[in-house]
C-alpha cells in the first residue's frame, strides 16, 4: 500500500508537500521493484528550473537506466547527496529516500497528480493490460 500523504505520477514518482510551496520528490516502491538494485542517481543542479513532466535526472540499476520526471514545475532547492554514497537507500525505503526538494512554481501544482487510491487503481489497470 502506498502512503496516503503523498501524491503520485503515472511515471511512478511521488511528491510529499513539506508545507507551503516546498516538496520532496522520490520514486515509488513499484518503480524501485521494477528497477531492481539501484546503483546510481544522477541529480539536477540546485537552482535548476523544472517543468512538469519533463526529465530532471536519471536513476541507474543493475537492470536499466530510467529517466526521472518532474511531478511539478519549480526550482530545485536541494538534492539528497546521501544517495550518492548509498543509492541502495531507495530500495530499502523508497518513501523516505527523497531524491530532490523543489520549491513549487504554483500552490496548485499538485492538482494533476494522483492520490494514493488513484495510483493503486492505475497500477491495477497497467497490470491488466
């Protein structure tokens, strides 16, 4: 079950609003299971402007390299540099191992994102196809 305090994308990223216009971004448990053992995370530069649904970095596992997509538009205000030395934290606790922090461009920037319930339904629909 995915945490209900998060918002989700169909690209399997999550977003946790941290009060006001700041949010953390990571990948879902589903995504990390699909990737397998994560070995490297490519971060954007702090200060970079993100556009919703556009790539901002990548995540590499023993199986594949996948692009990371911004769930909201905004500015990168921090990267989780702990993941440089311990990318496996994403596998161990995907909902705690945030990748970037963003200052969202708009207070209603999360409007197009999925709730936990909607994300679960999306995963079931994908499995059925």
